[in-house]
């Protein structure tokens, strides 16, 4: 009798586990469907002035795969241009509140914003994601906002520094009392006008990258959409480096990519307008709550 009960209990547990496993697999499959069904059509190419000192270019390619590339060029010497990296709480071990890029732009009254450094903790199983907006997170690299350093570098990450005079530099690190706004990334892609290809991964993903010109007076921001068949599948790091060079980048690096890649401007009605097609939880157009961002203040043209 006891053995029969044990067998019955064991079989019931196995059945429940099988059902749960099947449900997880099914949900995972369902979560993959929207990217194929909801991917937008490729847009037209364009070049336009968004604000004083800020131009936007959209490139559309179909070789070697569908690719939609968004390029922002910021003239840091233009009247009214200012830079703001997401502020952090110096008293907290996780100094940032997760926000979407649109939430960041709207909260701080910016005219342009793009996603920044990789962050933790995060969980992305397709149907389960953490953090939500408002949850506390930390970023991996050195980060500063308006002179306050709230994150230290954990490895040898490349870092963009914007001085009080709105001049840009990418490494070496200035003295700490001269760090005003700073944001870090992962792989260095170009240095002194030449491609850096050592150790670059070859996978194709949504990407975000940033570069400066030789004098540090121009900022080039690149976002490549990805994971959206027929619209844009993404870029490799090597392709990303070449895009930066093609748009007069002198030194530049990769920021957080994948589902974090998002480029937003302030629209005519003051509401956030997303320029690219982000993909979060495999849903095209959905934004991911992330750690920090790079924001630009500008004036109407």
C-alpha cells in the first residue's frame, strides 16, 4: 500500500513537472512570435536637422541582411547644446532607478536621449523580465552626472567624458575633480581613426555605439535595429565600427545593445518620439527599463 502511494505520488510530481516544463516551452515559443509578425516595414532613408546642432540620418540596407541604421551627429559647440548622463544616488549601492529611455527624456526635459551602459541585476527569459521601471540597479563602468561620480569602473571599460565646457574625450581618464559627465561601454571599436578588431564578437545584434571626432567637438551616436526579420536583423561589432568610421568617428566604443538599444527625441508636442524600433521581450517597439542614459539638451532650429 505504501509503495503504491509512493509510486502514485512520484508519478503525480513527474506529471506536474512535465506540464510546467511544457508550459514554459510554449510561452517561450509564443514570446518569439511577435518579432516575426509585428516587425515594421523598412522606412525610407532620410537626412534632417532635428534641433540646433543635431542632425539625424537613417540608412536602410538589405545586404548582407536587412539593416536599419540611425545616426545622430551632435555639434557640441552649437548654441544651447548641453549633455546630461542619468544622475545617480551616491548613498545607494544600486544608485540608479531603472527607466525606459522615453521616461528619462521626459523626466529631465531633454531633447534627445539614448541608452547607456550595461547594468545589473537583470533577468530576461522572454516572458519574465527584471527590472521594472523604478527598481534600483547599478551599471558596470565609470559613470558621473554633473560632477558626481556614482559608479566606478569594474574592468577596463572605455569611457566617454563630457567636460563642463561641453568638450568630449574618450580615455584616458581626466583627473577626478575634472570629471563632469561620464558614461562607459564595453568594446572599444575605433581608436585614432582606425578600427580595433581584436576580440570583437561576430554575432549580429541590435547595437548602440558612440564616437567623437578628433577635436572632441562632435558626438556621433549610432543605433542599429535588430532581431526583427525583414526589417532589420542587426549588426556585428565589426560592421558597427565601420559605420562609426563612415560617419567621421575618430575614437568610439560600443554601449549596451540588444533589447536596450533605444533612441528617443522630444516630439513637436513635447512628448517622447522613438526614432528607432527597439525590441524588448521580443516585441518590436517595446522599450526596456535600463540603468543609465546619455541625454542631450538642445534648442529648436
